[in-house]
C-alpha cells in the first residue's frame, strides 16, 4: 500500500528526516522513538503539511501511484488521511461543521452519519464547539474528520496523548476495528502499551532515520531495547 524511499525533510537548513525508507500494506504499524527523533515530521511529510519554507525530497508511492511532492489536498484525495498531534480543531466550528466541511460524498464509504455511528458521543454533542469537547471527544472528532476523506492509509500522530486510561482503551478498540476493515494504519505513539496493543509490527526511529524494526512481542520481552529506544522503564509482556 505505502512505499517510502529515500525520504528527506528539511526545516529550513535543518535536515530532520534522513533517507527514510518504509513499506507497509493494509496493516497497523506502530512508529516509536524518543522525542525529537523525527516521527511527527514523517507524518507531516506523508500528509503534505510540513509547512511553508520547508521541503521534502524522495519518493512516496501509494497503491502503486507516485504521490511524491503533491500538496496536502491532493494527498488526501489520493488516499492519505491524517490525524495530527494535538487534534487541531477550530474553536469557531461545531462538531457537525468540522465533519461537514470535509465535503464527503453521500455515496462515499465514510459519511458524517457513519462517523456518528462509530462515535455516538459526537452525535450527542454535534452542535457544540469542537474545542469545548473533552480530550477523548476531540480525538474522536479528529479521527472522524480524517475518515471522511475516505483514506486508504490513516496516519495518526500520538492519538492517546493526554487521554485518561479508560478513554485510551476505547480508542485502541476503535483503531483495531478500522484496521480489521482493511485500512492501513501508521500510528506514532510514545505510549509503549498503546503502540504494542495496536500493532504487531513496530518501527523504531532514531535521529531522523529508521533504526530498526521489531515486533510487539520482541519489544515487550526486551527491557534494554525499551530503555534504549524510548527511555522508559521496562513494560512487562
């Protein structure tokens, strides 16, 4: 589904992503690493939202189609959905307006009505400002908004950040359901428990490059790797 080859990203003169190469199919993949390793930059580069004055080089292919260098709206149309870190909602828009402005076709697989079925809590609060929602509800809205682009691949940057454990459990089940439906998922997570619950395949970033690849089971069984790659105390398998 996704093939990234020799991807480099620059913030001005700062070389952040360095020859990143990654392939994945319709599967959940967890991308982990310490803060400042380039994980969010990779997400933004794939979604075309790195920002003005910055640049990306290298090749990105989605379902056999070269989408390298395309702007965000064309990448969204090609099938890359993006759930940004921090949710990035608009104070001036209600929940329903956040969903309606995507402009999803009524014949598309994902419509506002289907998002409300997936997240009934949003339906209850559809006329409330998006930024007035709880953290969990805001994450639901951010995911719902991305789903309305009807993506082949959903890129999620720190979806569990700042959420209560009970909310995280519900979120994990929702993301697993999306993956079971055949959607490709690339999930950036600092929370090792969430990362390993969501994906068996784990990719580790160090200093802007893919350092290694492992499995959830192998990582959970290797306390030294947990400390080295994440700087966390070991998490029992």
